[in-house]
C-alpha cells in the first residue's frame, strides 16, 4: 500500500480524552475513531490489526476442534426470559422494541441463543460432544465505558460453547479451551496468565480468567512468580488426548483475580508472590446445566433417560486485545507490533521523493517485496525525513526499510527493527533476503 493513497489520519497532538497509552496511540495512529461513548469505527490500519487478531483466534479455535458459526447480534427477549437473565442482566443490556412491539435486545453474550439452537437440533448423546464458536459484536451498556476499545460498549468477542452429556466430558472441553487460549495469546506475543476467577452473571462453579499484567489494568491480581519467569507455551497439543495433566501444571500454581484471592496462601508464598494489575483478555466458564435445565435442552442418554446438557462458555475479547497488545508493547515513540498481528510487516521509507534514483529504487523494492508476499506500507509522500521516521515509529510496523540517496550510491539501505531500535546498514540484496525470508 502506498502511504500517499492510504487513509491514515494520524494526529500530532495527544488527544485529551485518552487516559491510557493504548487509547492515545490508537487515536494518534489513526486506527479508530469514536462514534459515541464506547463505540468506535475501525479505520484501515486498526481494522487490519483487528482482523489479524481474529485470524489467530480462529486458527486456534479450529485447531482445538471448535466449529465456527455466526449468530445474530439482535436476539429475542423471550429466550432470555426463559433463562431468567432478562431481568437479572440489568441496565447493561440494551433493550430494543421492534415495530410489532416485540422485545428484542442487542446480545451481550449468546448462551441463550446457542442453547435454543441446540435444543431444537440435537436429540441424542451420540451427537455429542460439540464445541461451537462465533466471532461477533456484542453490546454491553457499561456504566463507565473508558480506555478506548478496552472497555467499550460495542465490542468484538469470540465466544465458544461446549455441549457434553456429563461433567467429565464438559471438563475435557474446558481443558481444550484452556490450552487453546494459552496458545492463542502466546502467538500474539502476550503472556496471559490463567487465574482462578468468579463466574459473575454467566453463573457456574469453575472459571478461569486470562490476564496480562500491565500497570493500566483495571483489577488487582496476584500470582506465583513462576508465571512471570516461565514460558507459558503449550506446544504440539493432541487435543483428543488427556489434557488434564497439562492444565494441572498451570492451575496447581497460585494465581487469582481480586475476588478469589486467598490471604493465607499469599502469606505462604512469601517472596514468590507477585501482586500486579491485570487486563482480562479471556474468560472460560464451566456452568453445567444452568441454561440447559431452565431452557429444556436435553438429550437421550446412553440409558435412554433424558438428561440435561452439560455446558461451558469461553470468551476472548478480540477488540480489547488490540488495546491490550499496545499496553504490553510500546515505547515513547509509539506502538511496537508483534509481527503476528502487525498491520504491515515492513514500512518502506523513501527519504527523497524528488530524486529519480530513490523513486526508481523504492518502486522496485516495493514490487519485489509485494511479489514475495510481504505486506508493505510504502511511504512515498513528499514529506521531510523526520516526519516519515516519526510516523513509522508511531504506527509501529516491525521493520523499516530506509532508502536515501547517500546509501543508494553504494547500493546500501538501512533496516530498522522497531522492537530493538537497531538500524544496521546493509546491501539492498541482503535487506530483501532478510525481509522476505
Ligand atoms: P469485565 O470483567 O472486564 O467487565 P466480563 O468478565 O464482564 O469483563 P466476559 O463476559 O468474561 O466479560 O467476556 C469475555 C471477554 O470479553 C472478556 O474477557 C473481555 O476480554 C471481553 N470484554 C468484556 N467486556 C468488554 C468490554 N466492555 N469491552 C471490550 N471487551 C470486553
Ligand atoms: Mg469475565
């Protein structure tokens, strides 16, 4: 993409309304614009990152055997009356009346909707287990929408739902999601720590939140120091194998969100205790028959008796992750994207657009990189070098390929790695080989 043609409305001034760094940087880098409180439009640069995050989430869900569907944003209130949550949910739910005076709502989550689909489609335990997910916009009329996309009112969530005939089956599904979440966040360059959590309005008795530690996190959390020091990666997973020992390896160590903290255990940990602030990027719940009983979602069990489905639900804050990744990865100059979610891999900077040699060289590099399948943002604008450097650092692409007349004379360019700030000069061919590898 040529920057001269790209819609990238960057801001020089720091927007006064933004309290935390990710919100400031997302506005300054032209990624989003606020529509109304907690509701955002995604501009090209931000949308590319959102899509990359969504893709990683999708790939890891698919790998774990979860099947993608798409449910609507608008749901009938009657389903929520059946579960009892229409009244319980309170003012966070956006309630809508259609032209026929039917009560509808903009879904804050989809347990009722999926239970309804399931109860009409599945009759026998033989059709179980099933794991389904969708990636869809949610609406929660938060009292205090803030921090940009981190606590929005409209936000993109991946939510999965598991259906099993008994509790051991449900725990197998829970473990699959537990491991899939570790892998998902790891691929985004995040260390998300699984912590014991309260289930809140979703209900149920087993639940973990996945939190990344950051000073701007909204809640105080505590965990064993091992989580900070060790790698959380779970490699080469056989999702059909026994995952319990793997999950136990994580849950055996102390890690708790604010409601679940245990002063006695924390005292025992002594120096191994870390207290920090956390951002919740994912949350998994086992809630048994809470919805299946109230909504009559039953199957014929092996003995022919009707039995209520054992269920769980599993959420990832896809749009929140855009902000969370920035909170975890930035410096004074701007964003530092991990390569896996970066909007482009390479920024190509032509430092002298009125120099025919530079233009020809850059056009050629641009064609070669694109030919090799590399996503490039080509700064071909007639701007000062200082402006170009500042904009590239702000938008945080992993690599900058800097082309100027002086280097070109000897056939060299500069390759800056955004993360380390290192900017070695090298022959153009070497640079191309490195960036297309
Ligand atoms: P929180 O405690 O932050 O309000 P929650 O526990 O109510 O979140 P869940 O129902 O667990 O949220 O939703 C699953 C995921 O969706 C959360 O882990 C979070 O990443 C994301 N999420 C929840 N609320 C919001 C929001 N208002 N804006 C952006 N993302 C959100
Ligand atoms: Mg939660």
